């Protein structure tokens, strides 16, 4: 079981405990964490996180979609039974973009959308 996070804080439950997530919802929370954490940010887990934050400032606009896929697959490689089926990138201008990640986990299709700023 994972603890439910929102804006970096655990969410309280109805009985004063902390809300828990299981199954696909827990997986999506881990995926979101792995995609938004900056790779190399954790000294004892140097492979944790992604390099998506670099897309808007380093990648050429024509190469950003391919880089977004590469960075997402790399960040999620350690998640058991998870397959990245597609990644779509949309430039929003001014060092911003929108990322959609399509996944398959235990035969169940899942997706996640997020905005990226550089």
C-alpha cells in the first residue's frame, strides 16, 4: 500500500489516519513521482527520477517528442510489470510542454498527463 500524496503532503483519512492507495492508483502515484523527480536528485538513488525537466531548455523542438519517450521509459524502467506503450509531447511555448504517457500494467491500460516546465 502506498500513502496518498497531494502537493508533497500526505492526505488525511476519515479517522485521522493517512489515506492509502492500492493497485493501479498506487502505481500511477509512483509513476508520477518518478517522472517529476529530477534524475540525480537523490544521492543514494542516483537512477531515480527523470530528465524530462531538461526537455524545454536543451532539446531541439523537432527532437523533443523522441527525447520525452526516451526519458519516460528510462525513468520507469524499474517498475515491475509496467510497459510504456506510447508517449506524446506537445510544445506549449515559452519553455513549457505537455506530456501524455500511456502505459500497460498487468493487462490494464493506464495513462497520465502532466505539464513540464524547463
